[in-house]
C-alpha cells in the first residue's frame, strides 16, 4: 500500500491519498478494511475511492464526497491503470470548499500516480 499523507491542506481540511493493487471486489474490500484499521483513516470524513477491475469493470464510491470518485475513476482510465485502487481521504475542516475540492482530489491522485510510476 502506497500512502501519501498531507498532500493538500485548505481552510482546515486535510487530504491524503492511498492506493495499491487489488484483485477483484474482495480485494477492494480487503484494501479498505486494512486502510481503516488505522484510526485516523477510520475517523476521516471521506474515504473516496475508485478502481478499474479487469473482470468487473469500473468501481467507485464517493463516501459522501459527491462526484469525487468519478474524478478518480477518469484519471485511472486515462492512465490505463487496472486492478489498482486509489483512495483520496479528506478530514473536513469546517469550511465548504466548493469546486476546489475537485482540484484537491486531482492533486492527490496525481501525487499517487507520480509516486507509483516512480516505483514508490
């Protein structure tokens, strides 16, 4: 599991990104369980994720951050990365970020992809 914490801080909200290889729907469930074993991720406001599985196709979950999983999924599809999950975690800081939250999701996914492509 590759994790990058404190990718973005904006108006009290903090973002992190995690990801790694998964095998099927059971692999997604196992990855999310493992991530949430860390109390700080379990207590996060949102753990938004997406994955393109070879057999089952695109999978995603906004976890209350409406539209964010679609952003992650588009980036994964553009990259041609299959059987890898990317989770963008947000700890809400009390101020609504509006459309800026999508830019922060993009920044997180780019950071994860750069680290992954560098052999992170």
